[in-house]
């Protein structure tokens, strides 16, 4: 398989690389990384748009030549290929709760971080217009209040969805690090999130 | 099981009701609907926040008393309880592509529709402040261009993810109807989306 990839700080390809690293060397070896040069318009070439009409990375090229997009969907496919350790849950109940947490991370924390990046960050101002700056800035508060909400939820928990590392943790790590990079720092009183962040960042897969 | 529910035009509980209707009478009978009065602050009561700290519906109360949130996660759980007809796919490959389409519907069409509703709609102006109206209005164009993109993608296809009705169709129907209700009409030249919309709206489950 081939993964159309982009280097850090791009948060989405990182999620797939970390997922593969958690699955182990056999999974890592099964997927060839092909870098797409985002800064040089690589997402808008006819070749890349044929892989993903949305013009984003990551894209997974399956062994039969089919192209699959959407980070979590790619990981879901790879879960089928490399079931151990399970990161989307075993039983339907586990699967549903891990899915709930993944969605909460993406929707509650990811949306305001994304809107801040799109509408308030000086880098984006150079490439995507128009920005609605006041709206963009308002997302700082939404991100902070989502972190505060998450901090309560993580009380007494090792990982986002329970005792095991799952796709929800991978989504959260990539998001928190990206948010930090664009200027949305974790609030100093988010002790549970910070402890979780240290725990997950210490894993070798975090630097994949 | 109990589904904490809200009537139309609320788009999210409708997705679960339609999902159950597609699964058949046994599935419908297994889930008791409990209406939450959104207009009277029912999402912010201590009872409801104990079910879902995010303060949203739908919430599914499982037979063991656990509460599960997030519409698609609830449907995913119900898929395990009522596997036929499969609406999240059979093989890992089918599952991954249905997931990709569900996410594309939610992220590419759902995000601009939601931002328009939140920031440009007069109804929301009464209850959620502040609105960033110019930003809100800009989402009309994003929604339209996402519909245009989808229209190309649906060319020659019966349902969003292929030949069978899946969770991706349920998400799209609920979204397109909600968007229409808030003033985002389907562009007249979106012929494939319109044909798809007529096809899915004609199913008895669409009025569940």
C-alpha cells in the first residue's frame, strides 16, 4: 500500500503514521510513504485530485489500486488489515464508545482549532482568503472551554476512551500538538489533559 | 433501550430514527423514544447533562444503563444489535469507504451548513450570541460549492457510497433537509443530488 503523506506540522498524515507505528513494524513496512509537497501546490495537481477529489492528504492507495481518503477511515481500514492491538475496540459497545470519543475530540476541539487556523492565523491569511478575523479569534475561547470540558472528563482515566490507547488518543495528540503550534496553548489548569499529553507523547509512536 | 430524542426539524435524532426504521420493526420496537424539550431548556437540565455532558441529543441509554452520545456512534452501536440490513458495510474495505463518505458529508457539507445556522440565521441570533454574521453568510457559498462537488461524485451512483443505502445516505438526507429548512436550497443544476434526494425521500423511513 502507499500513503500519500505530508511532513509535520500537517496534523492528519501524522495520525496515520502514529497509528501504523502502534500496530508494529509489520504494519509500518506494509505502507510506503509518498510525500506530497503541500507548499508547492501538490494537493491541487491533477494527479493528486484523481486520488482525492477533495485535494487533501492523507490518501491511502490500497493494494488493488483504490484510493481511500479521510484520516480516520484510513485507520479504520488498516485496523482490518492489522487487527492487533485493537485501536477501534473489540465489541460493538467498545467500538461505539471509542467512536463517540473520536468524534468528540474532532468536533468539540478540532472544529474551533481548525476555524482559528483558517480565520485568525497569519500564515493562513497569505494563502486562503478571505479571513473573518474576529470570528477566528473567537475560537480561542471555544477551544479553551472544550479543553476545560475534556479535563473533567479525563479525571481518573488513563486514555481518552478508557484503559487502552485508541484512535481517539491519536486524534487528540495530533490535534493538541497542532493547536499548540498555531498558538492555542493548553490552559495551565488543564492538569488531566496535560498528564495525558505527557503519557501519550512519551510513546515512540508519537514521533512517527 | 431508550433514545433521548427531539422532534423535527432537529436533524440529529432524525438520523437515528431513520436508521432504526431501515433496520425494521424489531429494531424500532427495541428503542423507546423519550422526548427532550429543546425549546424549554431540556438540554441544559442536570438530568440531561448527566446523560451527555455535551448537552445534546440524541443520547442512547443502553440496556445496562450506560449513556452513549454522538449520532453516528449510536447508529454504529445499533448496527451491532441489528446487523441486517448492514448499513456500515460488511468487509473492512466497505466499512472504510462508507466511513469516508459519511465523514465527507458531515465535514464538507455539514460544517458550512452548521456555521450558517449558528452565525447567520435569525433564529439562532435570539439564543446563541455573538453571531459573526458576515462569516456566517460566507458559508452559503461553501455549502453550494460542496453540493456542486458532491453532484459530480454522485454521477452514475444510486446511493452515496454505492449500490446500497448506508449511514452516509441517512446523514446526507437529514443534512440536506435541514439546510433547506434554514434557507440553503439545493442549486437547480445539482441534478444528481436532486435525483438522489427524491429517491431517498421516497422511502418510508424518511418520515420516521
